[in-house]
C-alpha cells in the first residue's frame, strides 16, 4: 500500500487522507517508537538541535542502563557455558521463536495497535476502544497459542533447517530447548497489547522498567537453578530463566493496567474494523522486523556449518556490538523519528533534509570512533568481559574475531537505522521493507561465499556487506526524494572524523599495550589497561576533533554547558 513517489525536491504537503493506513504507520507510530515524544509545535530553529540533543542524551542513558544489565546477564551466562555446543544450541533455539515474535508479537503489534486504540480514546469511543483491545487480546492469545503448539510439535522437523551443521546430541538439544522457549510467543503477544494500552494512557513507567526485571529474573534463575543441573542439561537453566523473565516482563505492565480506565471484556468481534486496521498497520512493520531478525538467523545458520561453537561466538560478539548501537544510533534515530515525521507531514522537505543530514553526522561522530576502538582492542574487550569460568582464551580469540568484523558495520548500520526511520516518516514503509530485503539477500549471499574460507569472520563480514549495500541504496533514493542530503558536508565531516578516529585507535592501542605490560593480566590489570587505553583514546579523539573543527563536537559542548548552567 505504497504512496507514489514524489519528485525530488517536491515540498508539497503529504496528505494523510490519501491513505490513512500508511499515514498511521508514518506519523502515529512515532509515539510507539518513542512514547515520551509528544507531537507539539517545533521550537525555533536555533533551539531544535538542543532539544533533540537533550532528548537523545536522556534516551541514551536509559538505554545504556538496560544494556549494561543485559550485558551482565551475558557475562554470567558465558562464565557458566562459554561458547560450547550447548550454548550454540541455546542461541539458535532462542533465535527461532524470537524471529516468530518479531512477526506477530510485541514489537510488531505495538506500533499498529497504539494509533488505532488512541484514536478511539480521543473520540471518546471508550466502549469501542475497550472492545477492540479485548478482542485483540483474545485473538493474539489464540493465534499465538496455535503457532506455539505447531512449532512445539514440528520442532524435530523444523529446527534442523536452521542449524544444518548440527548433528546428534547438539541437534537434539537445540530441538528440546526450542520447545521449552516457544511459549514466550504467547506471553510477548499479550504484552504487546497490554503495553499498547498503557502507552495510549501516557503510562510508560512499567514499560520502561520491565526489561530491567526481565534481565534480573534471568540472572536469578541462572544463579539458583544452574548448579542444580548437570552436564548438557545445565543449559536448560537459561531457557527456564527466559521463560520466567518473560512472564515477569508481562506481569509488571499488566499490574499497571489497574491505574487506567481499561476494563477487559470477553469480546471476540474478529470482524471489528479496528482489528482490520491494526492488521494492515502491522504488515510493513512485521515484514521489516522479520527481515532484520532473519539476519541473525542467517549468521547462526552458516555458523553451524563452521563449528559447534561458531553460532554462540557470533552471538556473544553481537551483544558487545549492540552496546554502542543501542546507546547512540538507536537513540538518535528514535528521537529524530517524530521530528522527521512532522516535517514530512507538513511538506517541510528542506527542514527534514537538514535534520536527517545532521542526524547522520551525529551518528558518524560517535560510531566511527567506537568502531576504531573496537578494531584496535577487540581481544582485550572480549577477554575482560567474558573470559572466566567456562570461557577460555581460545574462545576469547574466536569471539574477538567476530567482534572485529562487526566493527566495520557499526557506522553503516547506525546510518541505516536513521534512513529507515526516514522512509517511514515519508510514508514509504514498503520501500524500507524492500531495502531490508536487499540487505538480507546480499548478507546471505556474502556469507555463503565467505564462510568456508574465512569462518566466523567471513559470516560477520557478510552482514556488514549487506547493511552497507542497503544503506547506499537508501541514501541514493532519499537524495532523489529530498533533493539532496548535504553529501558534500557529510563527506568533509566524515574525513575529519576518520582522521580523529585513527588517532584514537593508535593512542588506545599504544596505551593499552604499555599498561598491559606493566600491570599484568589479572582482572584488576585488565581493567586498568583497557580503561586507560580507551580513556586516553577518547581524550585524543576529542582533542583531534577540536583541532579539525568538527561541528558535531560543538553541538555536544553547547548541550553540556547549558545543562551545567
């Protein structure tokens, strides 16, 4: 359901009445991506960057806290299981229901449900709104219940497709773990509707803290249950933890429903027009999210052909890679999305273009040096984070190899996320979906060609090649749509950032090597040498950015001065 492309530079206002469903996806779902961002009058141009920067900083801090606890969960799991065959079995067994979740459950459901439910509330059609929500709760429970039952029964036939290299006990373990984990689909589907109801009433606290308690519950189950099991069965503690954590993640927002006027009723009006609208709104989001999650499945698919340890090694590296992505690029893209959507709805293409171009430069300003730091110190990072317990030095080398190659896609994936949001703001959801499909195909082909000669590194490099290809295609299309993307300034800024990032990499590695030789390799020594190297590298980067007059640094400094005042 795609609105025809407009000529480059055309600043005609996009009429939401041309297609209400696509307009809902582009504009109203901004609330679902960042519920705290209100649709309000734009501040004066001089204040716009400051407001966005403050919102980005707040979002980054909140996301960082969640990521840190999640990383703690991964550290504990790594100390118990390393990247052994059972851990790889768990990785794939979790990725498959997670893929189905992205198609039908919380992440796809919320952006579609919130606009429709909120519209009914704004029109004071409370009975219709509650009937819609109740119907969706019942439909989601029934449909996901059937899907779960099917996958549990068919797991012996389906799971070998996702892990063609697994045989014998590891394959059997993958199958049974997936059967334990598939019920999370039902819990997450219900959670999607419940959280949507809360968001529509501007209640975000329970939604914000639920992921923290999800991680804490998993950690508690791991610590308590894992010692009670033996052999390969020990990995079941992780699966049980995921189930328990997902239940807690549902119960927290469900308990908060008592603070809203919503009343559940046993309504099953599956022909309700609101249900149809929600399903239509879900479609482009579902396909896009599904394609994104397919990339992880592809990595594990080819990883299983390399070794029993490869899928878990890629997954462990991906967790580290996600830290700067989640803290910076996801935050910037999420905070900018409502602004881009408003500019697009008004036909203010020049403002949209300037905001997008500034966002791309901001992402490169933080992710290019992050990539440089990872390239220089990938092995010390993995050693400090994971190497303890069952996780030994050989596993550190394998995971560090994956992280090294992930680093190349840090900046391109960050820009890719922002450009994808821009397509949604321009009411081009199907174009974004098509480009996500291109990313998937190119990644799969590249991994197919590279996994045999280069192993884990080749598989991860394939992901980077796919993302870079899709990002370039996005930029070319948006340049035509928006009449330019300030490529000249972007290129000049990128060159300056690359020079400063190279200085960071050299300084970080040099200081780390010097300190490592002095303080040794115990835990305290690793912390001192790695933190010292990164700290000196950061100072060198900021100094080089100042000398090279990178404008994005000045934006950050203005923000800090205002907050200190």
